């Protein structure tokens, strides 16, 4: 049974990916614009390297957050409004295959978008090359970054009732990004700001990506002058587990509420129809 559910979820994810490839242009437009801006600022020097050298890790981290978190939340909200989730519940294990397919599609879109950004960075900066150890580091940083953001996207997508409310979440994300130090080291900030930024997974995603892509000389600008790979792994795993538990709990509650609303709506429609028929016969 589990194998069949996973297979159906993978097939659904493949179909959704084919239908969503046009989104890559939307996901990559602003990151590429940011890369172009950073290209012209590549001569500005900060501690541990140039401002341009911080561009790629910061843009990858930001894109991972918005594509993973906001992308999944937006899809869940819009498709709930369209009735896609309600229709999925009418099929045996439909909600399970729906979520598997949606998550796989969002993961694929995120990774494809990051690949496009890296190719654009190589074209702009020229001296960007990934060696074996760095490529190996990215293979665990990016999956952990996705697992620490996607469940929270599913949770918020289940909590928010209307797509227009996502604008408030976007503002909160921008505020979080400004404090997280994904574009600049937080070591120069006030102590309270450093503590606040390190309390979110965004800081650790940025730190992990910087540790994978930036030269070793850039570590002097980090807190404690260390990439703290072990701490990064542990923190992102904790956020992944917390997000998964929160998403399961919230989505179950939301599913029961939606089911109750659907029954009430169906009963109301039946009553209206019966009244209309009674008046028509009279």
C-alpha cells in the first residue's frame, strides 16, 4: 500500500513539474537581477572577501527560502480555494499522493532554479568553480535547507485562509532576511541582533551555503571565525523535525475543518434546492 502511494505521488509530482516549468522564469528573474547588481559591486571589499563574493550564497539561500517556503504555501492556499484539495480527499489516499507530488515538484523547481542561478553566476563572475569537497558540502546543505523550510510552508499554507494574507508573510520574510545575515556577516551587528538572527533556520542555511561556496579566508568574518558545520547540521535537523510535526498537526486540523465546512456547504445547497423545488411545484 505504501509503495503504491509513493509511486502515485511521484507520478503526480512528475506531471505537476511538467506543468510548472514556466514558473522557473518567475523564480529566477529577481535573483538574476540581484546577481547583475552584485556584479557591478564586486569591487566593494568587506571583511573576508568582496561584496560580490557574498552574492551567490546569499541569493541561493534567499531563493531556497522563497521557492521552498512561499512556493509551497502559495500553491496550497490557491489550490484549496480552487477546490483541488477537496477533490483530492474524495480519492482513497488522495491527500497523501497530493502532498507527495506537491513537495517533490517544489523540490525539483527549487533545485532547477538554483542550478540556473549558479550557471548565471559562473557567466557573470567567471572565476566561480565548484571542486569536489564543495560540491559534496552542497549535497547536504541544500536538502537540509529544503527540509527545514518546506514543512513550514505546508503548515502556513494550511493556516492562512486567503491568498491576499500571504503579503503579510512576505513582509515578515523580508524582515527575517534583513536580520539573518545571508548577504553580509552578522558578526558586526549588535549582540541581540546576532542572537535573534541565529534563532531562525535562515541564518544557518546561509551559513551552510557560504561554507560550501566561499573561500576559506572568508571565515574570519563569521561569528566565532568558524563555519560551524556541525551546529548548522543539528540546527537544521531540529527545525526540520519541528516543521514536520507542526505541518502534520496543523494539516490534520485543517483537513477536519475543511471537511466539516464541505458537509455544511453541501447540506445548505441541498436545503436550498429542496426549497426551490417545493416552491416550483407549488
